[in-house]
C-alpha cells in the first residue's frame, strides 16, 4: 500500500526545509512561503520526511510522483519470487504407470521453479518395510538427478518418509555440495 504524504495546506508545521524539483536545497522557509513558491512553479509542496527537524518538503508534481511510486511498488511485487514447497505423495507399493505420472508432475513443478517434497506414506503394516520407501525415494532422486539437487536428506516424520529436491537454478539453504546420490544413506 503506498505511503500517504501530506501536501500543500495539509502540512501543519510553521517552517520546513525545502528542496526544489531539481534536488537543490533552498533552505528553511515558512510554510506559507514554501506553498507560494510551489504554486509559482506550478508544483505541489510534498512533505517527504515529517520526522526530520524541520520537516523536509519537496517541490514536485504530486500526481506524477504518486504514479512513479505506484509503478515502483508494482515492479517490486512483480520481481518478488514466491518460493513454494510443493508435495508429491507416493505409497510404497505404487504401480509403474502411476509412478510415471507422478514423475511427470514433479518435472512440471521443478520446471516452474518450485521446490518439491517427495513423500512416501506408510499405512498399517507397511511401516515395517521402510526399505521399500527408501528405495522408491532413491529411484525418484536418480530420475531427477539432471534437473534437481537434493536439499533435504531422507527423514521420517511419523509415518512419512520424505526428501526435498530443488531445481538446479536455485541456491540451497544448507550444504550446496549435497548431491542426489546421497539419498542411498537413509
């Protein structure tokens, strides 16, 4: 949300430090003189630093100033990258075709620049065969070795075994040297 500036008659201090439209400091003027100077130049008097002693005001076209501020803010929002962590879940006994479909989905998510959490969910007695889950994650990590790097090693969280992979273009928080092959030592 853009910051609201006090302009012209809304400035309620007796004296202000005035900076003209070219950036030259004109010195301390009474508010009436500063507003008159702004009117003579066809500009607005805008209070840019109300906390300063005396407050700092600039002579500028307020409409143009607001337009530029909004444009900068919009540009800043556009350049912000939302780093999402997406999750793809597997079961230890997943079928070959289902695994291919999940693999395509993971490739798509990596292509969008998202980190992907690959999770193997164990139900019932499946938890006794954690080696199946580790093998499945190792296979998946091998599949994405060209497009992604391992960001979080395999870890058990309750009945879920998971790893996090990130697209190769991204910096990892931890050790940058970790490779996808380290999935085997879970």
